[in-house]
C-alpha cells in the first residue's frame, strides 16, 4: 500500500503544478489535466487508506505533495531555493520516513 500511497502523492504534485499551468482554470487542456490528476490521486489515496490508518496515509500523501511541489517550483519556476527551505523540506522527508516505519 505504501507504493500506491507514493503514487497518490506524485499525483498531488502533478495536480498542484497543473493548477498553476491552468491559470485559475482559464486554460482548457491544463485544466482537464489537473482535474484528471486530482481524481487519480484521490482514487489512489482511497485504495491506500483501505489498509493504512487515515492519520498516516493522509499526512504522507499531503507531505509528498508539499515536498514534490516545492522541488518542482524551485527547479522549474525559478522559486527561491534557500538553505533554510531545503533544511525544512528535509525535515518533512524525515517525518514521512518516520511515519512509514512507525506503521510497519
């Protein structure tokens, strides 16, 4: 189920970036892409939550989205990449890993 949850988190990143590309849902194809990615992500999360606790599954899903979206923002959209931002993102990654092993 952790693999399914990971891909659900990747869809979280995809739809967040798609949301930016859709320009407030004013561009058709990016808007469709975003809604499809949202639907896939929520569907995959629902599958993962059949076996994982909701507190862990939802937290990991959103945090994968946070970290992934921040990385894409910094690498593709020229957003600030500071040492403090990277350190705090690493803290989130450590939290995700910790939750994985707490629920092994």
